[in-house]
């Protein structure tokens, strides 16, 4: 260890831009064993590991880096997966530059961070290749059952942890495949779908039951599910697109980001997608404008490039330094030819029936707002127009009206529409019903959803165990 003085930081080879723009395959190659060992050896083994502290899952990063440097990959994998239900997913899509790697001590000292995410991906992919990843073997089956609503990262993490305890687990999901945002929201060039599919297959092989195309409130109410299970977790995520209320919003060919990304991902999975097949949600040959500056916006612009768009512009109301998305993803998009139009905000959409342009206002940065970032202010007489055949709105997500959808008006929500929970027990206003992930905290990172799902499982087990003990005492009396 401690080789950061002599060994330079080296990330896995990134495919050349011209090559990667032609397909949806992941853009980073895998480390070879010697390179993974070498890069892991750069870790300084801090007494206070800031990489671990700034990881939502509190992953034991220095430990598995040391084991990797020593060639003890199976032990490295065991430690990695002990705190993370999807290390191969987090290694690919976590914004490490904002979390573990961004807080690495040797990064702060100017030597370049340890490439934690790439090593994490390498360890787990090796574990899959070697057959070290096994289905859960339950030593003691419990009689109680758990219902999980939502097959995204929070729901899947909770389902796995509850199965490890020995509970019977059923996952209900509105879509035709489990995975949620991992399947339909994140493009293949960041997360190839086989990575998610082999993980969900592992859960099925572990005895977890999945019921797809199931809508709570339509197929069964929340109360119906509650009567069938000893505890319920709501982990639906947030999918309702935020709107931009400006003139021309009703014109055709203006779509929310998830419509565009889902269509593309479904095509990649071999589905028939009418709006893509007829050319409407296909960016090929079009002048595409994406509005927004987060990671979802980066997914949209990079997808449009791969669909052979004529041009791709990204409008963002602040400057590059104040973008909320991953700096690494912005850099990848710039390399692939995306034109970032900084300090601009749409004023109106132009067109008769279909959109053919966007009128935008130039902005300048004023004093910081409540988020700590400088507030964008319109510049007088700074308007101009941009051509657009396809506009994609990536302005964030809000919760759907879950109490109404679930026919459960006594399920309390916050003023933002997120489900209210007791922060200690993670229980909602309904006894035995818990909630976790984005539907509680608002749109956030996959790694936080996994953390919330794990925490919810712990609280659900405590809840059922206390009821079990209470019933035993009553029976004995």
C-alpha cells in the first residue's frame, strides 16, 4: 500500500469517441488483474477513511482495496458485498467524483484519487465470472411474509435483506421487468442491462417472488396487500416529470426525459416501441434540445448522440461549475459532441403544431440562493432562438399522488408529496407499512436508495420480531 507517490492514477481505458458514439455499449474497459492490484495499492489506508465516511453505504473501501492489492479478490468481494447489495451497479453509475473519490485524502493532497469505482466494478464482475456470487441460502424459514411495492434499487435491497433474515418476500411492480430506473432510465453505455438482469435473477433464485405488471390501487389496494403480509414496504420511486410552464408547451415533439430514455432502453431490450419505431421518439437526423443540467439530462444528450441526431444542445441556466450533474458525465458528453449552451433558460417553444425552435433568455449569476449556488438572473435584451425538432425536458422528478393511486387516503405525505415516515422506525402513518428510497427523500442517487432499502429491512425485522414476542407472551399468559 501507500504507493500513491510512485504510482500515478490510471483509470480504465476509455473507448475512443468515434467508436463509442456508434453503439450503446459501456464506454470504459475493464481493469486487468495487475492494473487493479496496482491502482488499489495507491490507497493510503487512512486512519480516518473519508472515502468510507462519504459513501452513503459506509462501504469498507480501504479494506477491500488492500485485499485487491494483495490479490485476495474473493475476500475483497465478500467485504464489498457485505455492505452493498449491488456493488457492480454502484461501481458503474455512482458519481464517485462527488462521493468516495472526491473525498479521497490523496486526491485532496494533489496525487490523484484512488479509482475506487473502477476497482469496485472489477471486483464484483470478477466474482460473477468466477461463480462466487451465490443465491441466498436461508438457514431458517420464517412464517411471516413481506410485501415490497416497487422493484427499483430500494425495493430490491430491502427484499434481499429480508430474505436473508428468512422471511417470505414478494415484490410487486408496475412494469414488465424488475429493476425500475436501472432498467428503463439509465442507458446501456453507463449500465448494460445484463448487469441488472443477472442480479434480479439471483434474487428470484433466492426464493423472492416477483409479480410484474401489478398496480397497487387497481389490481389490489394497499389494504388488501397489508392483509396478506406481515409488513409492507413502499419503494415506488418518483417518476412524475416536472413541467416547464412557458408558451408553446403544448406543441408536439416535446417530451419528458423518462419517455425518451424508456423508449431507447426498451428498443435496446428488443421491445416494440411504437413512438420510437414511427420516428417520433427517435433522435436520428433531428436537431435535439435538452433542457436541464443533472445526470438524467446527460443521459438524454448522450443517448441522442448515439441515435445519430443532427445536433444536440443542452440548455442550462447556470454555468458549468454550478451544474448538479456529475462532472465526469458532463466531460463525456462534451467529448461526444454535445453543445452546452450555458447560462440560458427557455422562454417559449416556437412552432405551429410541432416544435421547430426554442426562444431562450441569456442569464447571469447573482447572489447564492438557498441551495448555496448563485441564483440565475435574466439579462435584459439577451433573448435568441435555437432550432429544435425534438425537445426533451429534464427538470427533475416529483412524487405521484400515492395515497390516491393506492386508494389509501390515510397514508400521510409531506407538502412535497413524499411519504411521511418516522425517521427512526421508517414506518408510515399506517401501522406495518414502511417506506424508503426516493418516495421518501425525493429524487436522489441509486446508492442512497440501496442504503434506505437496507435500513428499512432492519426496521421491518425489528417490527415483526417485537410483534412475534408480544404474541408469545399473550399466548403464554
